[in-house]
């Protein structure tokens, strides 16, 4: 470089920031070592905000692949619509866990050998936090297997705080569970659990108990009757219900699923020939609108075992026990994103939509979808 009479020209800082914000989270740890300027740009709150906003537009699917012929741990595959397919692992937690919920780039995992032990992690930054044990005995006396029926994770992108919710029917010693519904809420800001009790009579299938969506400060679950959503308002610790569209039903041959679509609640109903998509565009008025009706004729053989796992304004990701598919809403084109081999299978449960979050656990973030199943994005969320 001739330094005698020439001055090296740099891009403006805001242009560099926009370029860096488009890099995957894993690359950010390396680019911070390039120079002081890049370190400062990539460490600020505004950078995290820009990175998270961009990441939300590129959801990923984290697929748990179980080899039925082996007793080894399940392997994880990340299906990225832009970067392809690559291996993924939660081995940094140093414990055998299963994913129970996801939100804004964070995953909530429960320990397999130790009931009542929960972790929150950012799979992209490989940060994790083991939550303190609740002093409430009902946490191990949930019906029917000692684990919470509903597990939810709520990450607030504005405050950078997160909540973990464990809820279920309480089983007194020697008695069948009654309508007593115990709810425990962990608050990352106080690092404490709080508890409240209500009476509920809803039931949840194995699938919809793992379908939880966090929007508007509330967690939403689809009930087993497919007539309404059970909603927990985390601001006031109150349960309420939202009715589903009248056309949605769980009659023979119909299945309903709860998702998030660009910040809105979405319900997808799959029948033998059609996939109908509703979106709640006005949350305050609880108004549902059908936004698409998709023919399933070209994947007819997969319909009995297929279910949606993630959704954006442009794509719907779906899975069977062997494949991950994506449907392009605008082009009306089906595409296979991933297929397992040999005796491996994908577990038939969906955890939820993961977006990105700016620092609830220092350093956690990147939207991801876990097929276990979970949907997510790449975020810079923090856990501490």
C-alpha cells in the first residue's frame, strides 16, 4: 500500500455495522477480534437490535434426529433457508436434556435424569443457565408423570428479560388430580420463582402442549378441544381464553396447530386435501382472517404424518418423521429441506417458534427452530 500521499478510505461506521449485522452469530465472536472499531460496533445495543431485526427474517429449523437403533444421544441438525444444513449440538450444557420451549433465540430445556431441573440456553452463543430449583413441592407432583403439562419461555426483546413458565394439574398424595392448576413463573430479573393457583378444566394433547407462542406479553397454548387458546398474561398472572375461528375443528381427518407468523398468532388446519391458514391480524379484537388455502395434492402420501413447525410471511416449514419440507407461499412451490436416513427419525412434537433476542442471558441470541421440534432465529440474547 502506498502511504506516501494517499489516505486510506473507510466505509462509514453505519455501513460497516449494517454489513456486520448480516453475519451469523458464530462469526461475530471472530470479527470482534479484527480491530477495536469492529469490537465496539458489534458490542453495542443498537447493533444487537439491528442484528435481531434482520435475523427474524431468516428463520432456521433445529432438527433433533433420533437413531432408533442406537442408545446414544440424539443429534441436532440446523436447517437454514439461506446457509443450508449443518450439524448442531447442545453438548455445552453438560447434561442430558430435552427441549421444551423456545422463544426469541433462546431454548428452555429440562433435564432427562433429574426431574424439576431446567436450563435456558442460547444455542448460537453456547451460553446456558441452570435455573434455581423452586421451593414449591408441586413442581414434582404434576400430573401425570411429575413433569409440568405446560412449559413456556417468554423473552422480552425490549427489557432483555425472560420468563419460564411451568404449569399443570396438581396431584395430592393418594388422590387423583382435581381442577387445581398450579403455575410457577421464573423471572430472570429477580432470579426467583413466583406461584399462583387457578381452576382449569382444559386438556392438552402431546402435540399441542408443546406448541406455545409468545406475543403481546402473553403465552398461548392450543387446547385439546381445538375450540380455543389458553392464554397466560405474564403482566398480571391471569389465565384467559381466545376463541379459534369457527371453521377450525378437530373432526376426524382434521388437525390444528398453533404457530406465530411475523408477530401474529396463526392457526393452521390440515385435512386430507387442504392446509388452511388463519392469522389473527387484530389481537385486541381477536379477529381471525384466512390468509391462504393450500392444496396438499402433490404431497398426498405425506399428509397423514405431516405437521407445520414454523411460519413466516413467505414460507411454511413442515415436517414428517423423516423429512423437513418448506412451502413457498408466493410461488406455491414445495421443497425438501432435509431428509433423515436409515433408522433415524424426527420426534413428532413441536416446541415452538424461536426469534432473536438482544441479550437476556449475556450473549444469548439467534432464532432457531427445534424439531423436537423447535423453530427459531439467530439472536444475540443474553442469559444473565
